[in-house]
C-alpha cells in the first residue's frame, strides 16, 4: 500500500447504509463500475481512489458520489483507499471528458487515459525526486545559456576585429549585419536568463500597426457579442502579435490563456518569444515531455495564473478561469488524433472547452480550413482579415518548373533543375537563405532489384522499405521494421537500385551542387535536442540552406529566407483522400510564407512533373471557393459529417467476410445513411494486420446525435455477437 493513501478499513460485516460511488477506470470499459465506500469514508466528485478490478489495482476517478446500483449491493466491492497526495480531477475536466466520449464515440476510460497517461499518474506520486530533477534541468539550461552567451560574445569580438581591418564595402556590410544580429541574440538571451522574481509580469508592450489595430477591434467586437473569431492573415502579418495582445488583456483581468499549436517543432521559436513577454505565467506542454515535467505543468496550471502553449493534449490540463483560447494554424490536420482513441480534433475540442468555460476563441491561419470558413458563412464565427505583411513585401514570385520537360532538355542535375540551381546560387550570393522541402525522409523512399524488378517491401506492411544511408539500413516508415542493407536482392541476388530521393539524398546533392553553402537537414529522423540547435543555427544565419520535410512549412520565423523550394511536389497530389487538394494548397502556401518575412523580394519555386495540376492554380486565392463548391457537390464535410470505421485483422479472409457483414448490419440499422465500403485503403496492411475501411456520411442536422448513438450500438453489439472485439475502431470526423 502506498504511504500516501489513507487505507480504507475492511467492512465490519454490517452492510447497512453503505454509500456507493461510480468510477472511471483507465480502461476501454463501456460502463462505469460501482464501488462501496467503507463506513466513515467520504469522497467528492473527481477524487482519486484505488480500486481492485479484475484482479488488478487501478487509480480511478470518482464520477458519481451518490450512486444507486442496479446490481445486488452485496456484489459490490469496497474501494481500497482514497489517494491523498494526488490532486482530484475537477468537475470541469469530467464535463469535458464526457463531451469527448459522447461526440467521438469512445469510452470515458479512454479519455481518462489520454488526459492522465499512466506515466503521469505514476509521476504524480514522486514529489521530492521531481523537484530535484527539475532543479538539475534548470541548472543545465542556465549553463547552456551561459555557454551560448560566451560563444556569441567571442564571435562578436572576432567580427569587430575583422571589421577594423576589412576594406571591401560588401564584406564590411556583411560583418556589420552579423554583429547587429548577434547582439540582438545576446540581448534576447540575457532577457530570458534573468531570474524571474516578479510573479505578476506586465508583459512587454506591443505597438500595433493601424491594420492590426483594426483587426483587433473586430476581434474584440466579436468576443463582446459572444462569438469566436477566425483571423485570416497572410504569413508575417502579425497574427501572433495579435494573439499576444489579446492574451495580455486576458491575463490582466486575472484570467488564464491556452495557446494551441499543431506541432511543437514550430512551437520552439514561439515559446522563446512568449516567455520573454510573460515570463511568470508562461508554461509549455507537449505529450513529448517526461511525466515529471508534465506533472509540474499540470500543478502550475491548477495553481494559476498561467499562459500555456501546447499541442492538442494541453486541452486536458486542469483548466480554470480561462479567459482566452488561441488556436494557431487552425487548418492543420495534425490537430486530429489518429490513434489511439479518443480520436479527437484538437481545434474542435478547443471550441467546446472554451464554450464550457464561457471564454472566447481566436482561430488563426493564412489558409483557413473549409470547416472554419463555413462557420464564418453561417455566422458562428466572425471572419477578420489581415492582408498586409508587417515588414511589407517586395516582389513575390512563383515559378513552376516542369521536371519532365527539363529532363528532356538535359536540364536536370540529379533532382535539381538548372533553372533552380541558378536561382539558389543567386540567392546565396546575396547572402540570403534557402529552404527546400521534400515530402519524403530517408535517403531513398524505395529500393528495386535491377535484375528481377522486385521492390523491397516490409514483411509486415504493404509498403516499400526506405533506405537510410546514415544507418546503412532499410526501414519501414509504417511499423519501424528494419533490416541491414546488403545491396543484394533477397529474391534473386541481383544488384539493387535506389529509387527516388528523400531528404538525406537531397541534402547530399545540395552539398555537392553548392560546395560553399552550409547545408542542414530537419525531419523526423532528427533527434529533438538536435532539432532545436538546427533551428537556432538557421535562424542565426549560421547555415544557408535548410532541407526538410513538411515540418519546414510550419510557423517558423526565419529572417533571411528569400527562396523556398519544393522538390517533387507530385508526392502531395492525387492521394485517395477528399482533402488531398486542400492539404496540398495549404502546405504550399505555408511554405511560400516562410520567405520574405522581413520584406525584400521573395521567390517560391515548385518542381513538379504535373505543372498543369489544378492545385497550382488554387494558390492564387480562388482556392477556397472552388474547393467549397466541390465539397458541396460531392456531399463532403463541412456540408455533412463523416464517420469512418477501421477494421484490422491478421486474417485477410476473415476480415473480408466480417467487414461485409458489418456494413450490411449498418445498412439495416441506419437505412437512410449513405454508406461506402468496405474498401481497402491505399496501404492496406500495416504491422501484420490487414485493413478495411467503411465510411458513413451523416446529414449535418439535429438527428446526428441519435444516429451516431445508433451507429455505436450497432458496432458494439456486432462485435460482441461475432466475438470481434478489438478489431474495429470508430473515427468521427476523420482528417
Ligand atoms: P504571423 O503570425 O502572421 O506569421 P508574426 O506575428 O509572426 O506574423 O509577425 C511577423 C513578424 O513581424 C514578427 O517578427 C513580428 O515580431 C513582427 N511584427 C508583427 N507585428 C508587429 C508589431 N505590431 N510590432 C513589432 N513587430 C511586429
Ligand atoms: Zn512495416
């Protein structure tokens, strides 16, 4: 028994006047079991109790304190103990979980697990250790900053000495610019490393431009009418500046702020920016943090005041007194959790959380989702536009290069066209930076035998293995399976050819083509600690070309980028997904927005073998209207609501039979609902399991709730009757 628990006395035999409670267990249970309280024990809603369930001990959450069991009371076990050292879950948290469980058709236990991952529950008990570890972390961080300061000071001195001697004006110009930039970095470092004593920071004052001022007024008016606002602003227009202005106002009123971003790689630069303005309230939260750090963050949120920057899981912190919720890059599909349940959409849940707390939401994007634009049309949100970049903009150029045509003219050097090479050289010569996106990581996305023509595949998935040169291995990007690369076909022994180029290969080619340039790479193979260094170095102008995957397009604020490039843009097109075009346009626009952030000319180059593809025409601004019309014609969201069913089974024949049977059962129970499938998705086997999808299209009306409940009941009954539990998952509003 844990020393932090008050042990409940075993029952004394008199079973009269027992009090019953219901609890949420961290399990995929469809019901909330009853327990009895030992005499003299009282608990409140949200209390954490230890209970025995199926022979195992769990930390459960009390979700009902005065339950009337519908089973014989003598069958009901007593709780083991009430946890004394763990902060209870609040009624608001439980209400939010209830919404997620109802809307996303999952169990309360699954939501509890998402909100309080096991690590966090365990982590909640080790308080002394935590403090020590946090202190060591803080010391390390201070040391890191000190080392960085020292380095910067040295570099500034070296450049100043050089400046004294340099004659050529162009060299002097570069040196001066370097010195100014480094001094700014030094100042920023000194600001962040100053110890925080004053707990009520004022927040540095922000001076808005007239256009921003106007947008701010519109947002505040929307809030005053009880409406949420969608801020559509070109990249660099100062959306973040506006969020922070609104946040400051909320904090000054003693309310708290939640700022959601889709991914934390981009959150890194942002975090530093917010920390400087709100040093006392600032917290960052991601699911990548250790349980210890997460627990500390949750405690500080419970205490408040706070300004928390986080990914979607930050929705599950013990929020209270919320004054503002910010959803940045609201169109980003990584707000949606694919797996495991709850398969929730972070943006949509943020709207619900805010509504439950009676606080306004500001959603922002340069390329808003069709869902949010639809909400503006129906009057649910107020659309606010910000069309000018803060630093103004020079000429903005888009060039589409047809790689097939170039190849015919001998105009390609590896994966770079000669036109592109010239542009990159020119940009580098001007002392400005280049970003290159390639949507595949690894060295080669596929490997083929030159003799028998076989493509090497993962033994457990229906996908090609990628070649990672640095590791000398073939890796499956779906299940992680890996094997050594032997340069010999496993089927016939023939020699292997590398197909296509991933980021590693592009990095190699760039290093050869531009030997003077400093080239770096950023993708999900980069360890997180190194990623921060790569971002810092590029931001500081210490590297010239940054190559990476989709990650590059998101939210970064690099000053000197004048040219952004996407290679083999074709890989974004033609996916079997009704959102493919929308996603491609968004990614391309985001990437384009990474250049020219401090004014000056900027250029965006697309290399593709399908230059006529409609996606490229949509970059001009007519995109959303065209897409909206298409969605309407085909009855896709936002005009309808989709629910996807995913069936997985290692036995393909059984999967075929059962998925047809389930589709038939659903057609019977929901006769007027459009159902498609079962069909095999593009990758129809992962980690040894075959996959089938079924999709239902619901009208967007008042019948949705009851129909979804009927769907859930049909699926649950079907799985029970066919002993098919654990093979079917439900995905509401699939991304
Ligand atoms: P967005 O979020 O729309 O991409 P940001 O808020 O990041 O734009 O603004 C782009 C750049 O312009 C940032 O470096 C930001 O500090 C600067 N900026 C924007 N508005 C202002 C302002 N009113 N005062 C000072 N700097 C501003
Ligand atoms: Zn695999």
